[in-house]
């Protein structure tokens, strides 16, 4: 999700923007951003946007995005279950 309409690609980000994610450099979102940077800016530039990424939990990042204080929120699906059913713990009888 991007709040700023002027952002059309990774090249449009400036030092004034902030990208919120669950964990900088190690979350799935951070790794995908680094892969996209490497593709967009060339080999060795995977960390080009690391200076504008910040760590923020999903609920806090959503509130920040809605209030207008953050520019980008890379999200993940709320439920990762393929069947939609909860699994029973292995120790349950």
C-alpha cells in the first residue's frame, strides 16, 4: 500500500519517505524489497532503501498509514491457512 500518489516505482522514494515493515532486513517484506532494489537499481544496490525503512508491527503500521504519518505499508495476509481451518495441536487427544 502506498499513500503518496507520486510514488509509481522504487525510484520515486526520497529521504522524506518512510517504509514500515515488521522487521528491517530480515522480514519477508524486507527481503522482497531488497530483491526489488537489486533489480531496479542494479547489482550491489539491494540496500538502497534500507535508510528509509522502519520496524513497526502490522497493527501499529496500519494505524500510522491511516493517520498519514507513514508512506508505505508492505502487508502480509492475515491468515496463512490454506484450508481456512485451524490445525489441532499435535499433543491434543
